C-alpha cells in the first residue's frame, strides 16, 4: 500500500506504521551475592528533565516528586499506568531513584522525568505513537530522551522525527539490544541518537550486549529493582538499564552545562571511569 501511495504521487514519502517491541529484560540470578546499591530514597528532584518513552509508570512507584508531566499516548484522557513494569523500571533508573550495580553515588543525578506510555499491553508501539510522544516530550521541556527498546527496522519517518527533535536541543539515548549480533538496532543506530551497550557489575562488557559501530558507549546494565518486568522484583540486566542510566548521567551534565553539545556530552561520558 505504501508503494502504491508513492506511485500515485499523493505524498512525498509513504511507509508502513512500523511496530516496535519492548525487549525482554532478563533476570540475572548469578549476581545476587553482590552487595546491592541504591541511590537516596526518592529525594526532591534537581536536574534536567528526562523523557522516558516506554510502557508507562506505576502509580505506586514512589516517583511522584520526580514527575514533571506524563502522558498515556494510547489513551490521552487516562492517567498514566504500567501493567508490564518495564517503563517503571526505566523511570526509576533515569530519575536516579535507583542506581545500577557498581555505580558510585556521586555520579547519579536526581532528575525530573516525563514518563510517557507509548507501548500497549502486549509490549508494542508504533511510529505514530512515538511521534506523538516525542512532540509531548518537547512541549513539556525535556532535554534528554531515554528509549530502551528497538528493532532492526529502519524508518525514514522516525529518523526524521528524531533528527528534528535533536535540532531543537534534545539529547536522545537508546539501547543497543540484548543479543550480541552486531546488527544495527534502531533507534540506537540513527546518527542523531546515542546508542548504548551494557556493562556487567565487574565493569566488563556484558556478554549478551549487542555491539558494533553504532554503539557509541557502554554503561552499567545491571540493577536491583523493586518493580519486576512481567515478573517479580529482583536483579535485572540489559541495555535498557544502560540507556536509562546514560540519560541520567546526561541530565547531570546538562544541569552543569546547559549548552553542552552532543559531542561534548559523549566526550564527557567516555572520560568517566
């Protein structure tokens, strides 16, 4: 249908309304002997706003003081919710309420968040919902955007939407994927996005983290989370956590230097031990 529309000349570009899944976030029981590490318990947020486009936010997550604005893109008239738990996990990491394992406390910013529910009950979203979510994030003052999901499908529409957001000052972070295929994952592989792989608590590259030229940096990817993802609370691992934590670090950098460019931010992140 998209090809037929383009042939008839009624639109500049036509493509399917691609769907994107939330990745499985495995529980890692092998690391339970390590000492768990948490940030301060839900302090008043101070920092640069981070939009978290994911499966939403649970009402009982304890993040009320951190939420600057919120949206259920699927049901805009309804308050935000999260039945799967992935979005709540990422909000906890991005806000700095929970820090990944092996991270020193002074490196964690206490950041306001803009949680946006763009994924349905089955864990899928679409380009249309994502573009509405990006627009909401910009209108509500987000300077950083955390995208802990992706696929191998490249979309002209989503790429252009992210490029436009980037030109407006939004720093975009996305997870590289939890399979070490080396194949690009989008949105992480778009040039305007910072693609993030995962480190294990020992500081070494996590064996399940994706890798490749599109991965700009690696960040801690293990966390003990009080909210489960389609399961019980516990220690979870994945590049989703790495991306959300990188968004938190970027919020801290921008709070000190609001005019920092994407390249300056990358340089600063790569210098961190």
